[in-house]
């Protein structure tokens, strides 16, 4: 039997200031979204253990599926600019023509695999915040999002 451990909040009042800031950075990152086809903007913010916050937004392309999700944009940039700095947390939020989605969005399978691999590289779990207008879901370990994951990468197990 699979179980997923998570905490749910209905607003940011119970969160610490750094968590609120990370969520705000993810919301601001949506402004950089290039989503003329789906009209679905996604923003992500990655907090590194050195205090740096790296943001990303989804980038679509007419030559589908050449686009990239916000989570991977932020993670790949963090990995290339700060290759030896572990991740502390990642926040993701989405909006459509009506504003921020009521329910949080969940990262796609490809993003989950990338998130897990970055966790495996540092050998430290990090927290994921999936943010909607009506609730926030907090998961303490990326492994919760990808049970039975592919982990045989360069001998990582």
C-alpha cells in the first residue's frame, strides 16, 4: 500500500517567512511564462541551502513538445549555476485566464524524475510546495511524489 505524507494549508499564515517568500517568488516567476498556446502560466522557485532563490517559468514552443516546464527550467539553472549546493525547497504555482488555480498543480512525471535526481545527487531530501489559491500542499521529500522511481543513474541507488 502506498501512502503519501503531506501537510495542507488553506493560506500562508501558518508558514514561516522564508516559505512565504519562496511562494511569492514562484508567483512572480509566472510573469516570465511563454504560454501562447495553453494560456496556462506556471512559475517555480527553488531555494538553495546557500540562500539563493532561482526562479523559472514554463516555456512553450510551436514545435511541440519542445517546451519546458517551470520546475525543470528552475532546477536546471540551479544545477548549472550552483552544481554543489543542495536544494532546500521548491515551490510551484499556476494560473490561467481566471487567475491562480484554486487547487495546486502537481509536477508532471518528467519534472518529478528531475526533482528526484537532484535530491539523489545531494543525498538530502527537500520540501515541495504545490500552491493553489485555495490551498497549499507541502511534501517534505520528493520521493513521496515518485514511488517506484527510476534510480539507476550512474550507480545512484
